[in-house]
């Protein structure tokens, strides 16, 4: 039974240059209130698997920019949630937020509601690059928000970062990242993503993903990732997934549940969920969601491939015996030659019955996983 939940809050003040998510540009309180009412209708009306209150080990509120929602509306959402679910004493309750817009009063209000983890969309520590990304904050505001969050009582604070950005070099990326981490020991988690140029974005209309001279080369992107591995380790961050790093005991429970194939509820426009062995998705259209927040579409999935791929994204890797026992299938059969090449190159290791990617293997995870599966 699902013990985790995701809530999608789609609102943003502006659309970032790289963003292909389902968002809604608005500053109207009436829009926020209308969406919150639909979200609460969904939470109240969804059928729980047991028909009784379930315990949540984690809640992740993502977006969009969930921190645009006023505390009064968050309070209404939590009243609805607590009527259907109870939270475990050690539940991880996360909120995504943008730096620069959060006040100490708002952060303290979040803590009173039960939020204990903050995920800040920093993306870059370079002021000019942030402008190119169409972000609303500056590097100084990232620092200010971190200070306010710590002051408000948040002890689990994550930053999202992107590498491979226009005008970014390995040298500038390394210098800016080192300087920021030296200044902010309160950061407990980092998520690092390679820039993906999606067609229906501002970047997609400007840049050619494969060979645009305005973007860092593939070799430069490799250097940035390898530099990040070294830097993060130097500052006490352990890699536990391809894109995620944490200080000891600060892994994201929500992320781990997803990578381990755990079930979770999804609430809100465009939200996905996985329960009873089936993946589901909400409508991406805001108007249709508000009219019918209970409409979900069943998604076709290959569970064998998902379990294989998600496990290999983690540092603990794939338990080969457990996988074969679950699926009745040996995913490495007939792959000896390819596996030998990967081992010789230092991209994979076998430890305690598990197959795992190394740090350099994580950098090439898509190709390696595709090769092992194909």
C-alpha cells in the first residue's frame, strides 16, 4: 500500500528557459484558491486501498513553485490530508521553493504545519547565468534564503543545480560551487542535473542540443560532472543516486521510495502515481483538472525494465538474486562480453551479489543501462 504521496502545485511567476513542466503562470489569489479547492476535492474523494486511514512516511510537494501558495491555503490542504492520512513520527515532508521570495514568517509557518525539508531551486551560483535561465533570484538571495530557512528551524535543506548551461565552463562551475559550499555548511543535500534542451521551451527555440557552440561541449560537461563528484565528496556529500548527493543520513526518503519501486499517491494536475502495480497520470490541462480532479489515465509500463533501470541509478545498485526471483528473468544473460568491457573500463562493479555503477559509470548511465538491457 502507498506510504508516500506527491502533491503538484503548478504555479510560477515566470517560465524558466529550460522548463517543460506543467505550470501555470499566475499572480492571482483567486487562481490559487480555485486550484486548492480542486486539490482538496481530490484528496477527500480518492478511495484508499484499505478504506481506512493510512500512514504516510513521506510527502513531497513539488511544482511549479509550491512556495507561492499562501500559508492559509497550505493549512487547508493539510487539514484534508490529515483527515485521510496520518503522518509517521519520522515522516519526511518536503517543499520545493524558489530562493529570494521566502520570508522568515512564511518559513516558520511551514515548520508549524509540519514541513521539515526544504528543496531550493538554486540552479546556478552565477548571476548572469541565472538571468539567461529566466530565474527570479540572485546568488545573494540563495544565501539569504538558506540563512532564513536555518533560522526558521529547517535542518534538512537541499539545493537543485544544473550543469552544462550556456556560458558555463568547468572552471567557472568548479570555482562558484566551491565558494558557495564553503560558505554554507547547512546544506545537507544536493541534486545535480545535466541540462536537457526540450523542444517546447525557450532554450529549445534557440539552441541545437547536439552541436551548438554556445553550449559546453560533451567533454566539458563530463569534466563538470567529474569535478562535482570530487567537490561534493570533499564537502562531505555521499552519492546515493546518479544525480543525488547527501551528507550522512540525509537521503531523500521520497526519492529512495521511487528508485526502489515503492508505491506512492499523486495529487494535482499532471501528477503521477504508482499503486497496486499500475502507474497513473492526471491530466496536464489545468481547466480539465479543476473540473474533474479525479480523472486519471492508466499508463503502460515495463516493470522489468523499470526495476532494472531505477536500481542501477542508485549507488547500492541492483540485487541480482532478488530481481531474478521477482521477475523470473536474468537481465545479464548473454551480456558477458559487454559486461567484461564495462568492468575493465571501471564503469561497473559486482559487490555482495549486486551490480552497481561506479562514479564514472553514473556519468554514462543511460548508455550502460541501455546496453545491458538491449
